[in-house]
């Protein structure tokens, strides 16, 4: 294209997938886990029943409710990342991301 329109067209075309994902996010229903986390237990149970296609969802539902309760009891989850027992995982994951970025930057 003449007049330097190439980068504008590519940038505009790159926005199409972003637009589709944004529109699709409004069409996707909430997960049972997210509904339970926000306190909508009956809606969570209904979505779980719809997903599983059966009325026998009580054990799984109770497990989700219990997991939500335990997750809410955790105080300062990001501060827990810096504790000594989590340090190896933190160092490995950080080093991995640094190496990946290094490889893609200089390759």
C-alpha cells in the first residue's frame, strides 16, 4: 500500500480477534466455581446441574463449596508466595520466564 497504510491495516486487523474475544466473554456463562465464590450458591448449583446433565451433583457441589470456604480463609495469599517453603517454586518460575524472554528477544 502506498502512503504508509500497511501498519495501520495490520494493527486494525489485529484488533479483530480482540473484539471477538470481548464479545464472546459476554456470551459465556459463569462457572459454578465463580458463582459459588461470589455467594450465588443456587445459581452455581443450577449451572453445575446443567453442565453435568444430571441431578446427582450434590457431592461435587459440596466439594466446591468447601474449597471456596477454605480459599477464603487464606490470609495474604501474595505474601505467602515470599515464604521460605514457597521460595524454590518462585525462583524456578521467575528464572523460567526470564530465560524464555531472553531466548525470544535474542533469537
